[in-house]
């Protein structure tokens, strides 16, 4: 049995989608960070937006594929910040023990 998380800093968060529309990926990471969680990963198709994520969060892990992020990063919670009609495919791909939230 895995240890329970008792401190928000222990919650490693990531976002799927860091597009330029309203900077929602950044906004969600900032809110999770303000709640005490630790941003660790971003998955985004656009290389230019991945570069922006790296500038916004130096040292954050960036991935061009969701599957790669889920396989290689140690995120506990992923927020899906993509157009609504694309939420379903990433959600079922979540490994056991991780949570997702589609917005």
C-alpha cells in the first residue's frame, strides 16, 4: 500500500495543454502551486508553447506526447487543459494511482 500524501507539496502536478488561448495551462499550474502543490510536468503538442512553459517554470519536465509524460514523469495529479472534445482520450490512459481533472 502506498503512503498517503499528507502535505500539499508532496502532490506533483502536471498539465496536458499549455496553449496560448488565455494561458490556461499556466493559470492552472499557478493555482495548483498557490495551493501548495509542486508543478513538475507539461505535455503540449506545440514546441513553441513547450518553450514558454520552460521559461515560466525553469526545470519543469516538458513532453510533446501525453503518453510520454505519463510514462516518464512522477506526476500524481494531471489537469487536462485542452479543447473539450479532446478530453476523453487522455483520461482513460491515466495509470492506476494517478488522478486527472478535465477542464
